[in-house]
C-alpha cells in the first residue's frame, strides 16, 4: 500500500468498508451512506483499488437481469489490507490530533 495522507472523504469510505469488511457495496449505496458526490467518490474508489485497499467486480448479468437493471460494480475491502486500512486511519487520527495541538500552542490557547 502506498503511503499517502488520507482525505476526510477517503477516510470516511474506508471506515464504511471496515464496519463490515466482508460486505460488497456498490457505488450508489456508498454515495447514499457517505453523502460523497459521485464525481468525488469514484476517483476515491479507483485510488483505493489501485493501492490495494479495495477489490471490485461486476455483478453478474444474470443477477442484474433478475432485478431488471444494468450490472453494478461491487466493491469490498481487500481482506489482506484490513489491518493496513485501520493503521492508515489511526495514523490520520494521530496526525490530526498533533496538528490541533500545535495550532493551540501557537495561538496561545494552551
């Protein structure tokens, strides 16, 4: 996994997958649950997949036909990356706390 600072939106998407690591989730459901617009979400999903955090597959044509819709791309957390995802979120949380602490010290609030 590439080391990169996680944005608020990327962190929110990772947390959604970590809440139920075995579940496959499609894009529209992620949009509804996170309120992240599609123009921001899909680049996040592609980046998380490219870095190995997520894996995806197309829903089968048979399943889509049963439900009278086009096939959807389904995403799930890469089981081999769950620990790295948690660690990345923890690093982000710690670095955010450190930044807040430094700002407070510089402003004289502490």
